[in-house]
C-alpha cells in the first residue's frame, strides 16, 4: 500500500495532474490508462498532436471509454505525449551524433598515429641526410642516377608482367600496397588543406601532398552509406568528376583471391582552350581485405592501349596515374569511413607556361577530384535519407542530371573534339576569339525529337581564354551572375531561346526588343555545402513592335553557378547557362554557354613563372594601373603578395539555320569580344582597393568627367543650402572628388533624362548602402530604392524641389539591390547645376546617418 502511494506521488510530481501512463481520478487516486484508452488517444495524436479544447471535448463525447477522464487530464496526456516524442527524437539525434563523433574520433586518432610515424620517419631521414652530406659529393651522382633508373623502368616492368593474368595480379597487389601506404600510412608527406580544419564539426579530413612527384590529394570522412553503394558511386567517375569525358572498361576478369582486375581507359576534358586534354590507361583492382574493408586501387600502365578510336586518342596527352584509389571501412553503427587518394602526373611540360601552375597544383586536384568525390557521396547519402528537399517538385536525381549536362555541354564546347564533329573555322592562330563549328550536331533531337527543327544546320561555338590579375575569381563570378545586363546582350539571349521553339527561328536584330534590365533568379537546388547552385533565370523584356504587345518575350535560362565558397582554396568558379522554354521539361534541350575562372596556384612559387600575353591571352588589368610610379609599385607589390592570377575561359554556343552560318559566325565573334570588353570594365569595378589605386583615383582616371561632376555637386549644394557639403582646403578637382567619395553620408546622383530617373553616380557610402558597384549603378532607378513612405514624401516635395532648388525628405527606408532595408535619419535632395548655373544636370541625394536594419 505504501509502495503504491509512493508511486502515485512520484507520478503526480512528474506530471502535475497525471502522466502518460495514467491519470488522477476525482478522488485524487492515481489510475493507469487502459490499453483501449491509450489506443484511442494515440489515434487522435497521430492525426493532431496538439488538439484544441473543443477537439478534446469532442474526443470525450465520441469515445465512451474516455468518459471517466476529465478534459484537463486529457490535455496533460497530450502535453506529456508531445514531450516524450520530443525526447525520443532528441535521443535519436544524440545517438546518431555520438556514432558520428565516435567514428570521427577513431579517424582522428588514426591520423594522429600516422603523423607521429611521419615525424619519426622525418627524424630518421634527417639523420641519414646529415650522414649523407658528410660523405664525398661524388657519391651522390650514382645514387641519383639509380633512383631515376628505378622510376623510369617501373612502367616497363609493368608492361612485361601484364602479358599474363598472374603478372597482372602481381602488379595489382603492388598497386594495392602502394595505395594503402598513402591512404593510411606515411608514403606521402600530407599537409592539411588550407581553409579546412579537422574536428568533430568537420565533414572530413582533407590534405594535399607537400613534396612528392606529381600532384596528390587525400580525403577521409564518414558517410551514411554502405560500402557497396559507395563503390558503385565512385566507379561512375563522370557523375562526380565533371572534367571526366568518358570511362571505358576494356577487360574484366576475377582473380583467385576474390578480387577483380579491370583495364580502364579514361578521357579527361581540358579546363581551358590553352591546353590539350588528358587521358589515362590504367589497371583497376577491387578487393575485399581480410579485415572486411573494401579497397579499390588504380595505377597507369605503359603501352599502346588507347581505346576504340585511335584518332580520338591523338587529341589527348597521355598522363600518368600513380597508385590511387579509395578504401571503404564499414562502421559498427551503420555507414562507412572512406579514404580517397588521387596521385597524378599531369605532364605539366606539355602546356604553355602561363597555365603550368594549374597542372602542378595539388590543391586543384583536391578540389576537382578528391573533395568532389567525397562531397558527391555525402550528397547522395543525404538525398537517399530524405534530408534534402528541392523546389518546383524536381527529384534530386533529375537536378543532378541537369547540372551534369550543363557541365558536360560546356566542356564539349571548350574542347571541341574532332570525333564529336567539331572543326575550327578560318583559324590562322592570330585571332583572339576562335570559332568552331559542328555541322553534325542537332541539338533538338538528342532529348526532344518531337520539337526537332529540320532547318538547323549545326552549332557554332565562339570561345576565348585570357589571363586576369588582381581580380578574385569568386567576386567576378558573383558579379557576372548578379548583374547580367552589364555584359550580356538580350537580343543574343532571345536569339538562342528562339532556336528552341518550332517556327520561331530568327536572326538577332530582326525583331527589336528592349530589355528592362530586370532578371529574376529562381532557385532550383543546391548541394549540401552550397558549393554549387542550380537556378532558373527569367530575363524580362518589352517588345518594341506593336504586333508583339500581347506576346511574351521573356527569356528563361537554366543556370549553374559553382565555386563561390571563399574557403575553397584552388577551386575553379563557373557560371554556365543554357536557354530553356517556359515549360522546362526534364528532357529539355540544353546548349550551354558561360564562363570558367581557374585560379593559378604554383606549388613551387610564382617567381618560377612569367606571365606573358599571347595571341589568345589578354591581360585585363594591364591598362588599369594608372597614377604615380610609387602608387604603381605599391599596387604591384600588393598584387604579388595576394597572387590573384586566374585564367578566364569564355565559350558561347549558337545554333544556326541554313545559309546563316557566316552571319551567325560574325555575330558570335563580335559578341564574345564585347563580353571581353565588359569583363575589362567589371575588373575595374571589383578589383580590391588594396591591390591597386584608391577607388576615387581609379574613378577619376577612368572617367575624367567625374571630377567636373564632383565640383558641380558641391557647388550646387552650397548655392542652395548655404552650407558646405565637404570641407576641403583645396579647390583642386582630385581633392574635391576624394572628399566626396569618402563622405560618411550616402551621396547619389540620378539623371532626369529618363523616367523613372536612373542613377549615374554614387560615392563609396552610397554604393555600400545600395550594395552595388559603379558599373551596375546605371541599371538602378530611383523608384527601386526608395521605400513607400520615402517615395511618397519625395513625390510630394518634387515640385518644391524644382522651384527652390532643394528639399528635405524625412526619415525613411531605402532598399538595396539585395533586398535589404536601410534606414536614414534625413535625406536632402538638390538640383545639380551645370557650369552656366542655369542648366539642371541631374538630381543629387544625401542620405544622412543611414544604417542597415
């Protein structure tokens, strides 16, 4: 009896008036719920975990078995039931987190052991080196020669042994041992990948080689997939390695120890037009080890195996894959730990010196192959578990296919392989823009035979590569994505889109259209770490022809943006897009164009390389360094320290009809040249101020009329208000512009020549408030940045402004180009008078004490 009362008291203290298993009756006695009562309550909970008071009362009326329970007790039951559900989910989350931390702890302990072994090995090597240096210098030559002979004869030994299955198995076991020594041993001196710190919160451990032949990278981490599924994903190399053109398995046979040997031929796209593509002829060995781990290793074989098409292989440079692969270790709590190693010799001597750092960079291999493989496996794992949800009802696999098709189509355009039907047009090597034509490619029959256009004669590609300096690739790609009107011609976009529609094939300029400058970006999906974005872009337009007034002339683009993670050292940045129709079917025809920016990181130091222009390489910033020699020297020193050197590759594809090849070719060449010029202007706007001249100096040099405008702004302000806008001891134009540029308030000018007024100038604070640049400023109108209250106040005082020359606008809200709201205490608007003091040149605004909300 005492035990029962104690139990009831405990339950009463736990839940107040009852619990999940029982309740208090009218006499205060604890009574357990019957099985039927619990089932009735659970049914309601499944439909509505938090029922209202009326719903609970209805429940008591509908279920006689609950009639003896007070509504308050029913409410307590649902509260406790929700609490238990929350605790169950939290316990499951903590258990999953504990499993991950346990696996990561094991991985970090193994990494620590490996580093300790590496330290011991370095100590021994240091002692041996000291002894070696004490010997005669003549003894060093035979040792070096013997080492070189060993390296040179290793592939020949592989070729001799490859004539028999037993020889192949012997080679495979050697490859496996060498791979394991890199994946978990000390065969390579691994150093942590910059910007990626290992720890409990990290997704993996990433490292690159510090000093070894070729370039090498390693990744290891935990993924929630079984080993066989991971093996299937990683062997499908084109799915995660975007530069992989094809993988062909020529021979497959089992070994006596339960493994599998394959002879594989792989072709890899060149990332730029300045270098040839690569291919590999390798032996791949798959084996389950005695400890239950699955190992897949691969190494190049010497020989003449070139795939089924020798003419195709002639366009490639044979690269070497040193022992590489992946080790998959199943975990007790589910999932697997994977170790991925890529070790390559990309034959950097076969490329121009300007891009040689790309082929000598382990960081580039890590981003393009090793880390990309690991991230792709994690992406598939999260999609399989249902953690990733995309918009517009698209399945993750469909969106991945779109990204892969965009990337592959762009790579095909950049490389222009003969076996794909591409051939150069009138190329004498002196053109800055090269043209290639593919008459055998019908873009409308591969995926959509119903909408195939019979009059398509083929596809034309205009492409160019250039060296850019002092411009961060991420900043440039972001600008190109967010401010398309600064470099793109809407009529060209409309031409490309029209080729997808039956019966609407037109030539640019035949149907004039005015682009409104407005683009709407609609996200489709992104990878889990936001390193790749897939989106639909709608370009809004207004037809100028009267008969097209009721016809939609908007252009839709499927767009992929990659490499915008600031911590991804060595990653290339891409903006690839293709016109699509409004319906956007899963089998939509894609003809990709776009930009690729590849950072050049030399592993041996930049002093080794010279950066010279060629006929196909244009320095975007060579004409941007202006001012005194001291300023130029300082800017050059800053630039060399920051090492912002990249190769930008541009490729645009156009389909064309019969008898229009020459016209489209001329248009394509001119268009790419105009894009290059636009990129040059953009480079001025986004080049970091620490790497070149101050912004106001660049502005005054690039736009001399800015000095005159600055004087007019300050003079008009003094005439209208009787006070000085800037305090300057000098009347020199440079001094006035400098003080105006660095003014703490946001100062903007807009032209009255168009309605609504369009901005034409802003100081640094104004650009910060609008979150834009000088280049993109001309696309912004006054009505887009003023909030409703500020716009009404300005409209009410406009006549007063034009009459007396200035007006005060009360506190209000401005809206930046990124949609953020900025408040200001007061705004002053005044007329800017020209030199004759009678002509109104523009309107100026000063937003006082503004700040983002």
